[in-house]
């Protein structure tokens, strides 16, 4: 019996030692970029996880590849060339961020340690996201918190994401926070996709109208204009206008293209300036349909985010700062920021949100009820859910309404051209009959 106990203990110690050795090896792996030749002489490149350059060369050799160069992908990412090329690289999709958050929550919920979870996640993604996960894993191994590591990528993980993760780490409920973040990102992406789909079909129709106009103005109108000019008859005003537009487009098409591109670039520059951004946001609040999306979007974003932050035990003043800084419209953000000062001083949120003129009466009533009952976070999330549903329904209705409107616009535009061409032709036919 003593021998059996010693034998079992020794075997268990060996297993634990092997497990620790494997874990140490995994946690010290890094991402390497390589270039190699195949047996056929074809040059290939890619990335691979390994503990050292020698290990990379051995793996490539076992795979039948002849390595040319091997370098650390993380180090390579910091070169000037990579920094410049990253300006033109494809952004990380929201769907990838949602998938990453969901998988990390599942792994942590299953009891997988954070470092091991990131090691498993690295194999699930490619490109920039894969390199980013390797960097995050390295920072975690060096002792950084997950929130600090994520904060190094503000274009991917915004302030709300980072603050919620920090709250999850502080309370020991990181997997719960990540599950809530997954739902938050999914709902936000669903609303954005609804709005995009509502505008996609009308934009396609508008593009078709422009193509038809360009075709008529470039090929049809010029050939008929020559015939009209040879007849030396007085033409209707609409026909003269159409011919003048056609002549201008044909002779000055480079100028037209330059004006369009210049206008787009000038508009984007103007919108990026502080004064231009404020004026642009002010104009958006005056356009009926756009104003609805701007206001309801702000209400939903404010309520959902503040509710999640309060629910996650984030400091109330800090939570208000975060929420006010993520509102897209600067005019609405300023109104909420002014309300934020009064809310912190007086400790009343519903009263000062009402004074902003942004929140509807029903939302104010629900927030006030939550404030008085001590369930402010629950009521804020209820407000967000209600207005998310309203936004989805409005977007669907807008998509159905804009289709026929664009068809009418297309019919009027093409009809104007056809009538302008047909009028002089009918006049000439009448003269021939006489």
C-alpha cells in the first residue's frame, strides 16, 4: 500500500510538472512573421506562434518549407512602414469584436485562466486582430490588467468597453461583464445595420438615376441636339436647357469630376474642424428624419451605457463623464455635459435630463421612477430597450417609405428628359404633315 501511494503520488507530481512546463511554454510563445520557399520553389509568407526563431524554423522545415527570413511580428508591427501602411489597413469589424468578447466570456465562465484564454483565442483570428491579441497576451504576462492592455487600442476598444472591463476585474465578475458587453455590442450593431439597410436601397436607386442621366446626357441628347440645330427651328426652353447641360458635361467633364471630388474633400475637412463639426451637428438636428435618429440614438446610447456602468458599480461621476463623451452629436453631448454638472451637485438626474430637451417625457418619467425606487440602473436599461425597439421600427418603416419616393424621383427626372427631347420631335412631325 505504501508503494502504491508513493507510485501514485509520483505520477501525479510528474503530471503536474508536465502541465506547468506546458503552461510556461505556452505563455512564452510569441507571434513570428516568416518568408519561405515551398518544394516547388514558390515563395510564401505568413505568421506562426512559437517560443523562439529556432522553433519557427524547425516547424517550417517539418512542414516542407525552406525558411528565408523569420522576425517577430510584434516588433515588425512597430516599424515605420507598418505604421504608415496601418493607416490604409482594414479596420477590425464589429462582428469580430463581438465574437472575441463572446468567446472570451465563455472561456472565463468555463474556468479557463485569462492568459490561457487569450492563447486559445489567438488561433481563432487572423490579420491585425491576431497581432493585437498577441500584444495583449504579452502585456498580461508582464503584469498589466486586461483593461490596461485593451486601452492601448482605443480605435477598437472604446472607453465604455475598457471601463466596464476594469469594473469586472475589480469586482471579480469579468465573465459577467463580458456577457453584458456582448449583448450591448450586438444590440448597437443591429440598430446600425437597420439604419444602413434603410438607406442602402434608396442610395442604389439614386445611383441608377445618375447612371441613366449620364448615359442620356452623353450619348442620346448630343446626337439629337445636332439634328435640332440643323433644323434651325426655335426649341422649347426645357430642350435648350437640356442641351446646354449636356454640352457642359461633355466638354468639361474633367472639371465636373474635379468639382465633385473637391467638394467631397472640402466637406470632410470642414466637418473635421471644431466649428464645422458643431454646425454640421446643428444642421442634423434640424432635418426631420435625421433629427429623430440623432436624438433617439443619443437617448438609447446614454441610457444603455449609464445603466450598464451603474450596474457594474462604476463611480457615478466617472460613469457620467464616460457617457457624455461617447455621444456622437456634439450639441447633444454639450447639453448632457451641462446637465452632468448639475446632476453631480444636486444628486438628481431626471430633473436635469428633462431640461436638456433631448429626452422624451416617457423616458424622464421612467428614469425618475428608477431614481426614487433605488433601481436607476434597471430603469435606464428599460428606457434603452424601449427606444431601441422604436428605432428599429422607424428604420424599417423608413426603408419601406423611401423606396417609392425614390421611384417617383427617378420617374420625374427621366420623364423631364424624355419630354424635353420629344417636344421638338413632335413639332417637326407636325410641320411635315402640314
